[in-house]
C-alpha cells in the first residue's frame, strides 16, 4: 500500500470515528494546561486530573505559583511521578513566565522550550492544543502507533524523526488533531502490551497486524 493511501484511509477512519478528539487533561486556560502537561510526563492523565484541582485552587496563575516555596507545592503533587523535579520545574517555570513573559504562556515552540520542565514534546502539545498550530507532539503512544501502522519509516528511530515524518504527510490543518488521534489510539487500542487488534478498525493499513497475521 502506498504511503499516501495509508494516510488517506487513516484520516477517513478517524474523521468518522473520532472527529472531536482532544486532550484528556482538564484545564481552563493556557497556564493550567502548561502545568498539567509538565505534570503528565511519565504519568497518566487520570492521575494528573486528580491532582490539579487542589493545585489550581491554591495556585491559580503564574504569579501565585512563582511565589510558592518547595514545601508549599510538593505536598500537592507528591502522588505524581518525579514530584521533586516537577516541583522545582513548576516554580521555575512560573518565575520565568513572570520575569520574561508578563505572566502569560508564550505560544511559540522556541519560547516555550526555554521554560524549566518544558521540552519539545510539551511545547508542541501547548501550541497545538491552545492555538491549533501544525505541531506534532511525539510521546510513547504516537511513536509506537506510527511505526506499527507504517506511517513512518523504520529508520525514524527518534521522536524528532517521527515528528518530522508525520508532519510531512498529514495535511497541515489536521496535524493538531492527528496528534490526539494517535495518542488515544495508542492509549486504548494499540497498547504496548497485548494490542487490541481485533477491536481495531485500521487492520487494513497496519503493517504490525499484517506481520502478526502472517505468523499465525
């Protein structure tokens, strides 16, 4: 199957079955989303959503968080993975927002990655979710699904290589939504262990399924 046809079938499938795909993190504004995405690194969205209500009640904006001490913030996020580092990152992030961005979350990848705790993946999430920019955040789900479906070449062995390959093939206006399609598909169907191939509507384009079926 040609790559173009593979992408066309995938887009048609998700446009029908997941037209409103979006992040599962709960937030009310860009600052809250940024905090939630930083917390979500190597942690489930469910756990983050259980943690952020009390956090946002205590620290509703960059100004209040920038004034927090380690001991103020840590107890609120101690159930999250790597709470020590994330406590430091969140306070440092808020302080830089106040110092350099007047308390506002910047909406360019280049500016976002200057913030403590923010890498390219987080910056891509923020810009694509808040501003529908054509940026593709590649987490473990996107990396796994894109390889299994044959959307990217086997030579794309880094998140950045996968990102570039996906951005090149998806229509620009769909990239921000395709990010959620791939994440949610990886989270609930194309799981790392025991993928639910029998429940998947993308068998016809999936190289992983084709190889798996050929060995049976």
